[in-house]
C-alpha cells in the first residue's frame, strides 16, 4: 500500500504556517471590530497576540510529542479517548472547511466588490476550489511550492502597506483612544473585538496534519507554528496601526473593505488594482493552506475507523489521500453554495467552533502531563499545568462577552452547534461498523425488530438462492456464522435434515435466544423429525474469530455478518481450518445502504473480495443484486488449493 511521502522541510512548513494562521481579520477585521471597540482594537489585538503566542507554544509541545497526520485529533485521542477525539477531529475539519470558504468568499468579494455578478462570483469560487484541490491531489511538493508563493505575496503585501502607511499616519486619529472613562466599561468592547478578531489567528492545527510528510517533524513543526504566530502577531498589529492612522475609526467602522479604502491614501488610485490582486492572492493562499492539509485529518480519522475507510486511500503515483481530497472538494462546494454572500454569518459560525476546538486542545496539555508524565517532549510549553487552564477560561469569557454584546450571537452559536451535531451520525455509523460493544448493543436492542422486518430485509428469492448455492448438505455439519434471529436457521436446518448438525453462532445473546425459541417451536410443531440438531453458540469475540467449539464443518453460510467483522483475515483463516477441501461457503452481505452510505472498505470492490478470500484458500464468485434501499452481495465458492474459477 502506498504511503505518504516525507519530503517537506522547514521553509514550506513555515510558509504553510503563516498562510494558514493569517485569516481575513488582518484585512477585514479592522472595520468589523472598530464598530464595537474603536481605536481600542489595538488593545484587543495586543491581548489576542499574547494569547495566540501562548496557544502556539502549547501546540508546539503537542506536535513535538505526536508527529502524526492526525494532528489535533491525535492529541485528543491520547488525552481523552475515542469520542472526544472524534469531536476534536470533526471540529477541526469543520472549522477548517468553513474557514477556507470564508477566505475564498472574501477573496472574490475583494476582487469583484458589489452585489452584481452573483452567479459569476460563485462560478469563480467553485473553479478555485477545484483548482486548489487539484494541486493538493498532485502531490505535497506542488502544494508546498504553491504555499511558498502565497506566503511570499503575503509578506510583500503586508510590508508594503506598513512601510507606506507609517509615513501617512495621522496621530490625531487616536484621540480619544478609549471609548469610556472607566476600564470596566471599556473591557466589554475590548473582549467583543477580541472575539471578532480571533479568526485572524485560526489555523495552528493545519500544519500539524503534515507531520508525517515533514522531515524531522518533532523540531520543524513546533518551530514553524511559534514563529509563524509571532510574525502574524507583529505584522497584524502594524497593519491595524496604519489603518487607524490613515482612516479615523468612526469612518473605518463603516468600511467593509478597510484595505481597499486605505489604498488611495497609501498608493494612489493607480495602486488600487495591484493591491486588490495581491490581497486576493493572499486570501486564496490562506484557503489553500486548509485545502492542502485537511485531507490528512480525514486520513487519520479513517485509519482509526472514525471516518469512512475509503478516505484513507493513498494514490500510488502522487502519494496523496486522493479520495479524502475528492470528498473535501465536494463538501467545500456545498458549503459555498449554502453560504455565499453571508460573510458575517460565516465568521460568526467559525469563531465559536474554533474557540471550542482550541479549548479542548489546550486542556489536553495538562491532561497529558498527568497521564503521560514520562513521554518525550522535545518542546515544553511554559506553565503547562496552569497556563492552558487560564487561557481556556479566558476563551470561555470571550465567548460569553460575545454572546452578551453581539445581537444574534446566540442563534449563530446554535447554528454552529447544529453543524457539530452532524458529525454524530458519522460517529454512530462507524461505531456500528467497527466498535464491537456498539455492534452488540445495537443488535441486542433491535433483535425483536429484526423478526418483524426480516421478510423485507432478506427477500425470499435471495434466501432460496443462498440455500441452493450450499449444494447437498443433507446429513452434514453446517456452520451458520452469524445467525441473527434465526432468519435462515430454520430453512437451513430443514435442508440439513435430522441426521445433520447446524452450528448457529452469534455475538447477540438476545438474537440467539430468539433463534432457539424459533427452532424449538418448529421442532415441536413438526409431526416427524425433519430438522437438524441446532447448536446455539454465543461468542463475545464473534467479530474476530470462529467459535472454538466448532472444530469441523462441511459448509459455511452467513448473512449480514461480513460488515461487522473486525479482523477479516483471522476469521477467514479460522474458516479455512474448519472446512475440508472443497467445503462450500455462501455469504450474503448488505451493501450501499440507502445507496449513499459507505461500505467497509474491503467490501467495496468485488475484485478485492475475491482476492481476500483467495489469500486464505477460497475460490469465490461475487455477485451483486439490486435492492430498493440497499444492494445484496452474494459471495459463494469453496475451499481449494487450486486457483480455479467458480462457475
């Protein structure tokens, strides 16, 4: 299987760090935040910079401990466990995706201001999403070179604004500096502005997703995160200082594009187009950083069976998670179509999601210092036990102040929460596939329902075909691997006959109890003995093995069990040991639930199924049958040492 390519050095990672951390706030935040804090946004930025640099130090410690493509998800997994780590991963992917769209929308609006050409703007945005995902698909080197270019444009633009603006600053614009006469009164708008500007620093997590593709990641990633944050903090403060010095804060508060309004003062009308184009490229560069890195997060989630396994596929030529990139491109286009033109709403959704994510990541530092005190930490954040708690409390305070001060903030928070909840169906779906405890719990809970719906879930035509494909099993021993609620146990016992044995195995105690009751009921009603002896066998490890009581079987039949198997190789090897040469097998599996839910990876391709069975000594044929809400996969054949086709 192809692996990620470890080829990135310090400068590409620093470039990605700068472009991913630098949000729209540096260019648009002065207008939005000055509406609530006036000149005090400089205080807000200074406070925010101190907080941001400390957060970067904590990210540096975590990234030096766990250089994994999972990044923040990996930190959560180590600190909190499966569910919370999934929430962290989902928050990171969701906020990163929304952040990318925020930057793309802002870029297009800066290049084509006004309410005209709405459809054209959407089309341009979709083209850029497709183009950036194509670069991500073509390899990490292409992504790195693109990021270096965007970072260079970013630095040049910001330095041009600062150097040109310093000589044009009107210091009278800063008088009065404070809005009120008391610190207590000024605190609320300062914190509200801090909330609005926080998006300017979102993105620490992005470069952590590239740890597996970076040379010496334990040193390079932490250094790039901290240095990138310091550069953004210093340059951002100087940009805001210039903006306020050139445009009075009450005028700036009415501006939707402060840099565009300041350009005539700084560069004259002739420089407007150049500055707008540069700003456009800077914003697209920020979006590119997320688009280049986020698929690695999906890859890590899929590796740990918390996201559909298809997204962990690595392209053999480009060595990139290409299916995750394709999935990301589709989702980004959907978010774009749902939200284009709602920049303020997007920011309002993005910031609380990001803050909650960073609170969880920050608190993982003291948790890990307690749980893993001897773990290697090439970089240690100062005040690692107390600092993250204090900063997390500050972030909570910022959210509360935003809710108090900003009209409609509660609705935006609820909307953000609804997006978070969308992740839980994915978590539950993956748990149904991969978590043995969840598999057992759901099957126990739904056992009675399975009896009612079995005629619908297993049509008679499919059942008859399964029994037919077993061939002549009269008087033989047959293993029913995964008996459910006895749906095929009765017709199977009839076909085997009174001189044979059916081993009905399952992980569900309730399902086996129902199966036993049904078998006994049929036997009692029968005037003469026509059913095989059915041995009911419960196995808590059913998803990983064949019950050890079953030493020999002439044939194996299974319905809907393959999707639950956690170790297919171990189970198939056990089956091969149980069966004699030419012993027949018949499996029926459900696939393509509701014609859009993903399958377990190895059941996606008929060729992969055949190869998997062949590797354990089975020659099989795979047939797929169309169903109303799902499809049926029939796998049948026999054990043989010869490489023969099944007819």
